[in-house]
């Protein structure tokens, strides 16, 4: 039986922080920390050490050194050779995960960046503006309490320098280890088709999972995310093959074609789809290409309004099973926009869809192994009345689950692109 050691690194970045140079004297966390350091760099690019992504990556690498030294010094009886690591993280830690892999591709055997697909991020940000006519409320820290909104500086010449320092896209030639990229279809920060700006340029091996009906926290997606990562990680550590499929996106004709070799065992295939909903009441009720779980619409046409937010229930995703045809001796799964009810044209809405594969996994955690993990966790927390443990997901590591990228139809945007200061800082 294989044994693995895991560790969790917290306070990446270290927060809360009040910067001595901050004229707003603001206690900053998460994106507010990152935005302030970006602002400083854009004003003075001679000081790249101000970019907080660097210490976030360094701290993560030192964590690998620390656990290696600790195990060798204090747990020699385990006989562990900590030569390789799988690194995972979500959101800001997801960005850090990409860069840890780029900096140390020898020790990092695989990476799992979660809810961070905004790489090659300047084109991705312009993509967001064309979809919304403004900026998601999730980006408020990049707009407020700064010298100038970051959103009005994406075309600043110094932004190119910033990208070259910290954008994983610029390090893609080093990201040759296995990658499982995990996204969420209802993410408040990102759009479901951001991958169109970088996925094809990322080297193999790579797998993609965009989780239906989950937002940035992945709270509602955990029962899919945990088993999928477990299956991927276990197979990677054991040097076992991970099933793959290929897909082609025909954005001009609204079609996805996915192909699977016949020797790959498939448990099931589904197609998922949803419709956009978002209305800019300040712009004659022009609709947005918007699939976020929530936005700032008032009145709230798309669902239920509360606390100055609109829960976008109109963009929840649905699914049905998908059957293959045999093309050139391979199983081929084809989905077209014509397979769904057409999106409204008055007012304009957009259709999003993708293909979800669940593959059989001969290396999964079944039977006694899974029961043993459950029992171990229950024993650890059983005496704490404040902790609830609902059990592991039923298919923990039992299947590999991956998806295609998302197609959005029609291939159009409600807004023309912006440039520089005209991108502004309108929060939606």
C-alpha cells in the first residue's frame, strides 16, 4: 500500500496588513493586499520585489523544504523519501500553485490550481469588460482605495512588465508536469470561457474540470472536486496512466466535438448547459454575457435580491446524458448550440455548455481503504462536539472526472472593448 504525507500552508499571503506607504491606512487582506502591491509596481516598476506574489511563492517553496527536513529529522522510522510533491491551492493560492510549479519543476510532480484560470490575464480582463460593460463586484479591491483603479491600468506599459514577472502564462514552457485545472462555472471573479485565452498554449499533460453549479468558494462543488483531485493525485503518485480525451471548440459554429480512444473505460458522459442573465439598468437595460452566481443588479431580474446583491438563479446549470457515435474507430461526442432551446434574442441572452466525462478508475479508494479513512477521521474528531463530519464523498477517488472547456453561444459580446482609462471602475 502506498503512503503519502500531506501538509497545509496557511497565511498565503500573510494578512491582515497595513502598509506603511498606504495613504489610505487600510487594513488589507487577500485581493486588497495584492492590488496595493500591483499599484505600487505600476507606479514604480524598478521595485518588482514589491509584488507580493514573490513572497507567496517563496513561502510555499520553503514549506516544501521544511516538511522534508521535519520528516527526515523527526520521523525517520517512516522511511519516507519526500522527493516529489503535488501542490494545490485555490484562488490566490491557485495562482501561487501555478508559479510554484514553474519555479521548482523538479520537485513538483503535479499541480492542481483551483478557481484561478485568469492567466494571460490582460486579455482575460478585456474579455470580462466586453461581457459586462464594467467589472465584477468581486474585483472591488482592484478599484477602490488605490491611487488609480487597476481596472483602468490594464493597458499601462508597466502592466506588461508585471505580467512577465508573475503571470503563469509567461512561464508555460516550464509547466510540463501533469496539471489538473479546477474551475467553477458560477465564479464571481472569472468567466467560464476564460480558458480560451491560454489553454491551447499550455503544454501537456493537462486535465480540466469546471464544476457545475459551483462558485468561487467551491462549497457546492466539493463532492465533485475532492474525488476528482483524489483520483488524479493517487494515479500521479503511483505513476499510473490518467485517462484523457481530446476536444475541439468550433466557436464560429457553436459546437464541441470530444473524442475518446476505445480502450478507455467510461463510466458516463453528460452535457451541462445554462443561460446567461444580467441587466445593466444604467445602460437602457442592456443585457450582459453574465453567468456569475450573483451580481449587483437592482432591480433583480435574474433571481432573488438581498443585501444589495442579486442571486442569479436564472443561470443555474442543467444536464443530460450524452451518447457517442463512432468516427474513424473512436468514440466521438458532439454537442451543438442547436441541441438546446435557443437563447433569447430580445433581450439578448447567451447559452453556455460543456461535456463532462467520468472515467472508471482501477486505482480508486474502495472498501476497506475508504472505511479505514472514515474511521480514522471520526476517531480524530469524535470527541469534539463542535465538529461535524458527514463522511467522505461516496466516490472518493473512485472515478476520474474531467470536462471540456465551455462553449458560449452566440459568439458575440454586448460591449465593445475598452482601452486604458476608459475601462473605468464601474462595479456590477
